C-alpha cells in the first residue's frame, strides 16, 4: 500500500492558499491514499501553545484499519509531539513525501 504525505508549509502553493487554511492552523500535513485522505493539523491554542489534531472525515475512517501503526505511533509520541515528529514517524513507516516544493513552469512568473 502506498501512502503519501504533503507538508503544506513546504509546498510551492502554500503562501497563495495560506488564508484558506485558517489562522488557527499553524501547520498542516495531508496523509493521502487512493481510498482516503486525512489531515494532521497544528492548532494555535493561544496562551496554551500549539497542539496537534487529527482531522478525519467519515469517508476516511477506513484509514484506522489500513494504517494502525500510524495511529499507534501517534499514541506513542503522546502529548507534546511536533509536526516534525509526525513527519519522522511517517518516513519511518515508509510513507512517501509527495510535497511539491518546486513551482511548476506553468505557474512561474519568470
């Protein structure tokens, strides 16, 4: 099974779409498979600091069965985990980094 992830803050399109993500999200990871997709977001809780949240819509609940090792890894990381910890976890599980960091030629203004 191929699972890829996208590190939104490193994607070429991030600055143009940052406002669509919402001010409360300081970082977003998309975890993608052919049959489902969900996000791990870093949420700014103001004076309480940042916290990670998994956002899974009901059509992606099958991800819990498909990649239980990911969710077990989250539990092992526990409170205080960072986005970088999640990226390291995904790499250790063999997920593919699908982040498009270079702007495609059709979108460049050179």
